[in-house]
């Protein structure tokens, strides 16, 4: 009897070891594939899709994706600083048309830097799937980014909930430099490590310091730039060494001016030039 128990335990151990090995191998293979991905655009499309079939902004975005088909497009849609509380047929059709062109669509939710309860954010995620079931991912705006165990655990919980509901990708935006714990704890598939009106310094974007994120791959990071009248190609080239998702717009942001509070209310005039750079067809 003792021999049989030992043998059985050995068999169970072998099965567990095999499962662990398979999971480890799958993660390594997935890492390899993601590490080869091209830099893409993360577009905050906070534009109402009125007359969606003839809407100039949406049609320009769709046309650019069709023209630069190898450039990944992730597009954030935002009916009401979240999903709203009833279906808007214009957004339903906009999501359909964006996906028809090859864009991945993400639904906007705000965590209000921790002021929204976890339950309320989860309810917004549920509402996205109820009202717009074709939505693919979630964009967590205003992520709480304090370097504390509680802040990290909160975002991890939200991220896990989105994944459990079948949503991918998840993007979290603190709009600021992000402590290492959020990468180590898998707080989102991608984290926006810089949002502002100028390219960050290379040393900061590299993150090669204690508490930085240099030990985590570029495909986990994004940058969002606004208020830039001209596209700095050198800045874009620098950023591409450290991030895989970018967006640069000329639209202004000024917190003191009510007319300039939303730099994402129109599509960037730089978007085609950015696509040319990412596609490798710039002259």
C-alpha cells in the first residue's frame, strides 16, 4: 500500500510539473510574439459619431487604418465618460465600422484616482458589455498610481475583473510616471506612462533606475501627447525604443480655458504622418 501511494504521489507530481512546464512555455512563446509587435496608435476617439456613415472624423480614422493596414490601431470610444445608461445606435455602428476596418475598440471607464469605488467601476464594465457587447477592451482612465500596496491591489482587482469578463486589451492611464509595482503586479496589459504637451526625457522613458520599469518590456507602455502644433519625428523615434503605443495630437489642452479642456475631441492632424513613420513609408 505504501508503495502504491508513493507511486501515485509521483504521478501527480509529474502531471503538475508537466502543467507548470506547459504554462511556462506558453508564456515565453506569447512574450516572444508580443516583443515582435509593431508600434501602434492608441487613439482617444472622444468624438460623437453623428451621421456615422458620413462622419468626417470617423471616416478619416477608418481610411487611415485601411491605408496603413500593418499599423495596429487601438481606438478608445467614450459615449458619456463611460458607457452611459442606454444604447446609442450611433456608437453601436461606430464600433462595428471601426472593427470592420481592423481597429481594436476599447470602452472608456474612469477610476477617478480612487474616488470611484471598485464596485462602481466594475458596474461600468458590465454596462459596456450589456449596451455594446462587441466592445473588445477597457481603458481605465485616471488610474490611482500611488506607490502603495493598496493602490496596486485596487488596480489589479479591476484588471482581473475585466479579464474575467473576457475583455482584452486593458489599458490603464494614470497620466503620470508609474511605479514599478503596477508592472510587476500586472495591473493592465498596457500602462500610459506619460501624458502631456511634450515628449518625456529619454532617461525617464527608459525607466532604468530603482523603482523604474526598465525590467518590463516596451509592449506594456504607451504615451499620449497633446498640444503639439508640429510632429517631432525625432521624439517619436526615441519613444519607440521604450513604448509600443503612441498618440500625438495638435489639439490643445488648457485647464484654465473651458474651450480647451478636451484635446481628444477631434482626430489629430498628425495621425497620418505618425502612421507613415510607424509603417516605414515616410519619405
